[in-house]
C-alpha cells in the first residue's frame, strides 16, 4: 500500500502544479499487478477490498502462487496442476503455508524452506481428501462438525 | 488400621506437646477413609505419617532443614533424647524440632492455598490451629473444583491444591494395591479397594491429570472384576464407531500423523524408480494415510507410477461396502492429480484370516506392506494352531515386498504377569493423556480419549483371545522380525526432518522425535510412545530362484 502511494506521488510530482492527477493506477493494470505481487498475504487480502478491479486481480491464483514460493526456488511445473486440482494456491497459502511458516518461524533453519512447502502440500492434500468425504451424499464417513486435519494449525500457539 | 493414637501424643514431645497437638486435627473426627489413614510406603520404612498430612510434613521438613542450616545457634540441644521420644511419629517429631528454633522460618515463598477461601496463606503460622486439610475434605464444593479446572485450562498449568496432590498419590497407591489383589485372586479385597477409590475420585479433579487416568483404570479394573475377562462391550464396538474414534484420535494428537507421514516417506523412497507399485494396507479405516502418498507420487520427478492400493478392513455389517467407498474417494483424489490408481478392498475381521492370494499381487510390481498398529494383535497365542504372527509374517515375506513399514506402540503390555502389565500401562497411558492435554479442540479431544480408554480397558480387563492390545516395545519387534527373515531399513534424514517439522507445528512443546538405530520414535517429554520402523525381506540366498 505504501509502495503504491509513493509511486503515485512520484508520478504526479511533475504535474503537481496542474492539481489534477493524470496518473491513475487502475489504468495501468500491469504495474498494479507488479505491485500486488510483492505484497504479503495479509496486505493482499486487504487490497482485495479496495475496489472491484483490485478484487479481481487479487483473486488471481498466480499472485498467491508467488506468495507460496516466494522464498523457495521455483518448483517444477507439475506442482501447479496438482495444487489447482486440490483447491488452488490461495487456499493453500491461507490454509497451510502461512500457518506452517509462522509456526516454524521460531525454529526455522534455512534448509527447511522447501520442506515447509512440501509438508504444506501434503497437509493440504489430506485436507482436500477430508473435504471430499464431507461432500459425499453419504456423509456418514466424515462428520460435518469434525474439523479438518488443518484445524490444528489454526489453534493459538502455546508459548 | 490404627488412628493417630492420643496416648503417644503425650509421650512423644514433652516440651512442645501443646504446639504439636494444637496443630493436629482431633483424632476422632469422622472420616471416610479411616482405615487407609497411614501412608503405606512410609510405614514400610518405619515411619507413621497420615497420608493426608504428607505434604504438610514435607514442607515442615524443608523448613526444618533451612532453619538448621541458617541457625547461628549451637544445635546441640537437638541431640537430647528426652525431647524426641518417638521419631517414627514423623509429624510430631518435626514439629517438636521446629519448636526448638526461636527464629521464624526463612522460606519466603512458602504458601499454602487455603482450600476454602482460595486465598494464599503464608505458612509461618504453623502452630495455629487453622482449619486444615482433613476437615475441609468434605467441604470442597463443585465451584472450587470448577475454579481449579478454569485455572488449569487458562494457564495450561496444573494448579493442584495440596489436598488433591495427596489424593492423587493415594489413588495411585490404591490402584497398585487393587491390581495386586486381582493378580492374587483376592477379589473381595479388590472390590473394597475399588469402592474406596471411587470415593476418593470425588475429591480429585477428574477433568485432567491423574484423576482422569485413574478414573479410566478404575473402570477397567471394575470391568475385569465384575464382568470377567471376556471383553464383552469393549470389544463389541461397531466398525463404524471405531473408525470415527480413530479419526478423532488422528486429529487430536500427532501420533497417527507421525506414523502416516513417516511410513509414507519410507514407501516413497523405496518406490523410487519403479513404475508399477502396489501398497497393501493392513488397516484402511478412512484411508487418511494415502492422500499424502498419492500427492507425493504425483509430484515425484519422472512422473507418477501406476499405483494399486489394497486395503484390508473389517466387514461392514449393514450392507454398506465401506472399503469400496473409501476406495472411490481415493480414486477421485488420484484422478484429480493425474495418478493412475486402482483400489481393491479385502474384508476380514481378523488379520490372520487374510490369505496372500486375496491380495492378487502381480509378480512384476513392487510391493509395500503397511502395518499401523496391527501386528501386535496377532500376538495372542493359540495352542491349537500355528502362532498367527508367524503365519502372517511368513506370507508377507513370500510376497517379497520392497518395504514393510511397521508402526507400533512403544510399550510392554504383553507381559504375562498382570501387575507388571498394569503398572506399565498406568505409566504409558498417563503420559499419553498428559500429551492429550495440549489439544483443546472438541469434540476431537473427548472422542480421542474414548479411543484411548478402549485400549486401556482391553489391556487391563481382557485375557486370552479377547485381549488384542498386546503392545510390545521396539526391541522385541526387532528380534521378532529379524528372526522371521527381515532386515531393517534405516528411515533416513528426510523422514526425520519431516517428523520434526510436523511436531513443531503442534502447539504443545512437549513432543519429541528421536532416532533409534534407524527407527523413529515419537514421545512426550522423552518418553517414547510410538515407534516407526521399516523392513525388507532378506533374500533366501543365491541357490533359490528369485520369486
């Protein structure tokens, strides 16, 4: 958000005397995407509530893909199809990667970054599987009230 | 047993009898547990102390030690025999010694929670006759207990009043006594023990801690004494119920997740480079282990193999084919991630009823056998036929699997002697319940506890073929499997790293993963509770044709 303002000011600095901004970020979607790509998860969610255009862009899964693999070398292309099949990158990030990263942040070692993503993927897959069971017409297999296996990630951390 | 005898009171400490008697409760007051008054263990050592006063005596001993150490005065007057007449009466002996010191006690951090008003009372008023523990036993209200519960939940600490700690210790003593009676066959004494324990339970916090575990063990003992050793309702739970409980146990604590992830990692590594793979799961349940493996196979470099899964499970009574439903769900997942997948269900109520031809193993495919807490059920020996464990292990070996993953509880619950088994189970399940305290998500926690409770009931109250929870420790499994023609495979650093990460995600900081000679164990505060290992069949030698 701060980046955005700074950019806008920079752009309008020369034309300040006219008192009419000639630069409107929404006219330049490619720049907007560049900016949004660099945000963290929470800011991205906030950005999604600015206006309809921003909401549409923020929902784009590739932005969330960037978030998931931000500190990791790019994964093989096969990962994308798997993640999309299991529910998409936004869900992966908000449900798994972010809680996993914040929990492990305290004891993280540098070599764990890739393994964090892999573990998140596995947990994500189990979660998808459990959701499959709930949506079955015969819902006896998994109780609706039973939290998914990712619930343990949502609990407050016991310091 | 003898009440605190007022006759010895006069003889023990002539100089300070007034102070010691005023701090003692009147010996003739009404108490429920009169015959169990004197602590048994100290009595064996020659000291008579009332169990309810254990904590008080201990605190005073500490104070005495501090006073002795800090006292500038010459301590020779303590050596006079005329004052300390009866050292076996430990409580009054300590009091009399303390009365020798004119200085106030130097323990600034000593507090006693006055159970009635729940305020802390500085304990240097040890000579006053304050309403002390025995009298307020019966006055503990439900509000007080729930206050304790609230504190426990909020602070994640166990706020145990002095009285409760005593009662907890006494409960454990009484459980041992009862178990010993059962082993001896003295059921009348065991029954009276049970009644006493049930009375004691009302004074202990049964929401957490020793009270809860003791409650389950008391239930199991009464089941054994009154309903016999046939199992009955414990083993009669439907397969559907068992699956639900198992699922909640999976969610509530990391043991099963650890088992699944570790086994999957080992299987993934064993299947490296193979294009046609077949996994045999000895207990499918909801198939929670397999999504992660399917996903990992989908993403492995070189592309996914053709995966066949054979799931063994109990038959469903009401015509539903639950195995097939799970298979369909897994197939749908596999289809979403583009893994060629085939499922086969084998319904069998006991693992020893499964024959290898039912699994339809193709000779060209690589086989993995996965047993999560199933092998120990085969250890009941039946003299009429071959021991089931040997039968099953030999046909596993005949399949020539690339890997066999074995996860078992790390406990020795298969000893022939009942008391040993009981003791071991008490320690093991206390630790497990401790670890469960970290989970606050309901209904996971409550149902997970029922799952564990069923195990306890089976270990304690069943015998013969009804007792299926015959856990053995890793060392015994090593011997057994090596003797059956398997050699161990090391689980590797990836599995260890993954297990450590998984553990770190759980909010309680008490879990620990340890590596034990190529096997991984997960435990609570350095007591291992579950052990995962991997095995491969030893080839029979160059003379035999490869299968």
